[in-house]
C-alpha cells in the first residue's frame, strides 16, 4: 500500500490525468446544460400551451362568472370524468386504469371505489366512459375495446378487430366512432366500427387537411345522445364538425374567434415519423356536448374580455348544436387556486376537475336542460 500511494499521487500530477479530468468535467458540464435546457424547454411548452391570446372579436357574456355549487376532495390529480348517471359521478384514473371512483352526490360519505374486472391487463393508456348502466373501456396500447355493466363492473372483449385509434366514443351498444390513421391517404380520418360486417367504415373527407393531415386535424370527439349527433372539435382552428351516426356530414361550424388555419410547424424525423417542431397555437382547449348545446373552452381572449380577469378564469363559449349558432359565453373561476383540468356537462350541471377537487356548477339559465 505504501508503494502504491506515491505512484498514484505521481499519476495525478501528470498531464494525462489533468487532461482526462478536464474532459470529464466538460462532459459533465454539457450534460448539465442539456438537462437544464430540457427542463426550461418543457416549462416553455407548458407556458405556451396555457397562454391565452387576444384577437379581434367580441364575446357575449350571458352571465359573468358562475359559482361552485358543491365540491369533493378526490385526493389525486390523476382522475378524469368518465360519466354521470342520476346522482352518481364516475371518475376514471390515468395511473390505475382498473379503478373506478364513484361520487354519490346525495350521500355521505360520498366517495367510494370499485374495480373493473377484466381477464386481460389494462394499460395505463386506457380510458373509461360510463353511460346509463353500461361502461366501455378503450385500451390505447392494444387498441382493444371492452364493455360491461356497472352492476358488477365485469368487462368482456367487445371487438376482435384491434386496429389503431387515437380518439373513440361509443354511440350505440354495438357501435363506436373513432379517429384513426388511414394508410391510403396517410392522414387521420374518422371511422365507424361495429361488431358485425362491415367491421370498419372509413370516412376520408370529413377531417380537412391544412398542413400535415395529423397534427392539423387533431381534435376532440363527442356523441350527443339527445340529438343523435357525432361532434368533432378541432384543437388548432376555429372549426367543428357535426355528423349523424353513420358519419354523414350535417354541417361544418365555426367558433367566434378568427383562427381559420392551424398555426403549427412540423418536422420529419429520421425514422419517417412526424413531430411538432414548435409549440402549437391552441384555439379550442376542451369541449363537451349536452342537450341542444356544444360547450367549448376557448384559449383565445376577445377584445372585450378583461385581461386581468381572463387570466384567472376558464371561458366557455356555447353553440346551438342544431345549426352551430353562437349563443353566448360564461366564465368559470379558479377553485382554491386551481383552474379547470377537465369539464363535462350533464343536464343542468357542469362537472369539473380542478386540481385534486371535483367541483359542480349550475349552468346559466339559457343553457339549462
């Protein structure tokens, strides 16, 4: 040991050791810079996605700000709204796909949990919808679809033709509508999937390509049970589409802002895939349909919106589903410092998730069903 240490100390004083040390320190510095840069870039993307922009149009407020009616601490930020039946609100969980949280709005204690019973494993990229006494599970990894009853929460395989889809909504017991990728046109398209032949019917002309046919047509898919209409709301332009249950076009509607063209930039990677080259310009952030109306959370500030107030609220613009006519707007405030992560409308009640709280609001009188 005594002979080793002088040798080691002598090596530490050599030019080779010093040069190696400098190289390692430089590599470490580069890694630190890359890490910090990545963090700041992700923060920038998050900031841009939440940023609200002012454009030259006017918003008509039917009621300035609606106030919370009831709230429940659901103790997690990973829940989403799966449905509402009578006095029960059903919540899914993004990180526990088998778990169902049931909020009984008329009972105490209000919150209980159940588990979906399925023979196959559900991926975290799964989501659940609940309607009446039935539920549907969409697995966005295997692209499997399961159905079952809320009486026992037992799920069975609904369809065997597992093909890619990015958005899906059940419309009838044996039918779902999806947004999928069509190889023949290399774009997103809408399709109707059923258990009996023809298993999949593609509608290639409904989504209108502006840039790449993928990100530029990205949006939200809904079904309105009362009017029997399928609705698709674009994220990055001021447009929405209404269709019948056979995906025949009824009309193309426009929101009140003037963003007619998606403002996105894409880049093609070495493997041929397409990605966003810069943060997208988000127009329609969230949406839902209920009764005779379409409710859209816009990120665009009108010139008559108060700037300070607009930064702290969620604005909902409302359209008549029959013809797309704009009929007014209302504001939803932050709840205990939390803005809305998700909302859905059921009859006269707007249900929202804000932070780790489930909050209910009563709709303004003109939009009550």
